[in-house]
């Protein structure tokens, strides 16, 4: 069985269309998109106020994720570097060790 990898691309919500196009060009049709707030660094020392700081200063971000083979993950990374070279984005590639479904 071929090893699979969880690929997550984190970027500004304005780049979601570009990221989805990149995935489609890499023959990926199954993915998810999650919108949330994020900040680059938390300067607040009192972490009990972190939620308030994120709510006030956080920017809207999107996380686009999928599970693919290692070869496809490398292809996605290469395409992101080419097509989003002037954009701010992050890429996480994590091996999937086990998938267990409890209830369907």
C-alpha cells in the first residue's frame, strides 16, 4: 500500500481560488477548505487575552487540505512555488500513519 500524506496550504482567503486551481491542475478533485482567523505573532504576554487579540487584530485566512501520494505532494509543492511565488502562504505535508473510522 502506497504511503499517503496530508497536505495543507495556509494562505490569505483571497488566494483560495488560485490554490484550488493549482490542486485541479495536479488532478486533485477531493479537498476541503476551512476559513478562520490567524495572526503572525502574538505579542500579548497575558495569554488569557489572546482570544480578544485574535478577534481584533486577526486576519482572515484559509486552510485548503487534501490527502495524496508523496509524488503528488511534491508536484503540488512545485506548482505552489511557481504560481504563488509573490504571495504569502505556508505548506504542511504530514505523513498519514493510520486512518480509523469509528462510526459512519
